[in-house]
C-alpha cells in the first residue's frame, strides 16, 4: 500500500488594487494550500476562506488538524469512503474543496479518466473566454482603471456594486466599455421595486444579468424580482453545498457555481448538471484565488453558459502560473496534476 501524508501552508496574496465589494474590502488575501504527499509527489488543493459563511484561516487550520487524525492510506483507492469521511467532519466548504481536489488530482495522475468518472463531466482543457470584474470604486476612477488594465480585450465586464452608487458605476463603465456588462450586487439591495426601477433607467446599456441582489433569505423578493424584472437574475450566495435547485429555479434564472462554496468537484458538477436539467443557466465563478483554483474551475466548465474565472487577475505576482490569459481567454499552461510544493 502506498504511504501518504498531508501538509498545509498559508499563502499570503498581496493584491494589485483594493478589492471592494458591497460587504467588505481588502488589499491582500490569505488562502490555504493543502498538499497530499505520495511517494515523492505532491498534489495540491486550494482553500479560499469566505467570511460570508463564517470561514477563516484559523478555523481551516483547526479543521485540517482534525482531518489529519482520521486520514488513512486505505482511502487512496476508495473515493466513496473518502467522501464519507469529509462529509462526517462538517468542514468549511473551501477546505472541503481543497482536500477533495488534492485527492482527485492524485487519482488523476495515475488515471486521467478518473476525473470524468468521478464528476460526470469531461475535463475541459481548451481556452475559455472569461469576464473581468471591476471592484467598487469611485466612478471618477473607472476610466483610468479600464484603460490601465486594458479591459476592452475582454468580451464581458462584471461590475461590483453596492446600493447607492450602483447606477452611476454602471453608467460610467458603459462609457468606456461598449460590450456586455454583468452586475454583481452581493446582496446589497433590500427593495425589489427600487432595483427594478433603477435597472429600467439603465435599459440602454447591454446588461446581461444581475447576480444575487438581495440576501439569500429574501425569497419573496426574488420571486417578485424574477417575475417583473426584464434583467435575468443569477444566484450566487444562495448556491452552496447541496442547494435546493427546484426552489432556486423558482427564484432565479441561473446559478453561479463556485467550487470553493460547493465543497468539491463532485458537488460542483452535480450542481451544474442538475441545474441544466431544470433549464437554469449555469456559470462557473471563483473567489480571489490562485491559478491552482482557477484551473480547477476551467476543468469543470465545459458545458457552462457563462465563465467568470478572473480571481487570479487581482493577485500581485500570482505564484503558480498554471493558467495564462490572452485577449480575454484563459489558457491552461500546465496540465500536471502534481506540483512543486510551495515553501513556507
């Protein structure tokens, strides 16, 4: 039997600019990289903790130490038993994804077909067009930001908004970006009538959809908004591990599946496939994460309607460089499932 062990490391990620959304702002992120080490090879997985769900680096550290006490080499060949272990530990979803993805990477190194058997989705490896996200900023800074980062090479711009400044942000961005725009409100709104009125005032701007404008608990607001808004609404914060997709269909036109919130490749694939069966649009999104996590998102994106995998763009000197970008298209540079371990 192969001998194996797990390690982890904190990865401090300085950002190129202030990453501001409706609920918080940051100039750096700390993600956690886990490593499954087998016979001299290291298989990584990334966790990007999400404060929206009570996740933190400290909690991930505690849960990882507990996980190490229950790991057994026999799990290397039994993915069903391994998933039972992960489910029993009640982990942060971002840590669950990191641990599950590292395991899948190890299995795929010996048998690349394992990915499709495990997820039900064929691994996607060709280039993908992604949107680029504009964080909340003063409207007067938008022109310079778009020009400095050459954002017109992207087909789609996603704009983070709060409530008060949203209309001016969108109007200003549309003056300097003449293609499709997506709006991401991160639960900033409370009144669907006010939002419908504001979007109606922006009807000359090509808005593709709006993501999660209200808190996930405001189900009546979503039913009302879906019925009367002319702009499709996509679920983001409402999509976590094992969501009620039949209810989601009543409230939204589509889902934004993020592996860090779904808790793993298998559940992420399940969300995408079942959403398609229900007639929902599907998007694969991300947190602020390295190209290790972005590559995972690409691998599972083959049949998705929208791609929003720009989370590594904001990182200054991204460490893994597994994915590059050319004219708004993501390109996988390295397909190896193992990686040189990042040194503390």
